[in-house]
C-alpha cells in the first residue's frame, strides 16, 4: 500500500472513531437524563454506576461526561 493510501485510511478510521465516540457520549448523557426522569425507586437502573459498567468507562468518567467536563472528540 502506498503511504498516501495508508494515511487516507488512517484519516477515515479516525473520522469513524470520532463519530462513534460522539454517539457513545450522546447515549451516555441521554441515559443519565432518562434516569433522572424515572421514579425515585428506579433511578439506579440508569445511574452512573450502571452506565459505567455498560460503557466500559469508570463511574468517575461518567460523571465528567454528565457534567460536560469530558470532551467526546
């Protein structure tokens, strides 16, 4: 493969990664918002701990995403 072709494939892969990461962050924020809308007894079903396990991120990172302190790009 020529260097220019490889670099283009890398650029395309990065663009796909950025889109997927932005989508993941959006799903996490939406999930947390949905959790807040649940009745008190069910809020833990979409809380930071559960979402962290589903996403593979730490609970602390989920709270950063929730608070807008983590950048999806």
